[in-house]
């Protein structure tokens, strides 16, 4: 791969990862769970290592957190 393609790929990856903090991830997970988008929520939960109590405090419903309790170990 040429220098230009490598530089473009690295720039794109860095731009995406710098914009998401743990607090932003909590808000996004709560939003995903409240709209029943479990796959996106699971991805963020495993990426950031979020705990159920943190997600509940962020505004997710109790039922949605209990529905995915198998990924919290």
C-alpha cells in the first residue's frame, strides 16, 4: 500500500476514535437500548467495558438492561 493510502486510512481511524469518550458512549448505549438496537449497544458496552449500573444511571430502562444481562460478566 502506498504512503498516501496509509496516511488517509490512519487519519480516518484517528478522527473516529478521538470523538467518542466514555460519557458519550454511555449516552449512546442508553439511547440504543431504549430504541431496541441491541447490536450497537453491545458493541459499545464491550468496547468500553461498561457496567449495568452506569448504563442505568445514563437513562436506560431497567428492562432493556436486564434483557442483555448475559454480556455483563
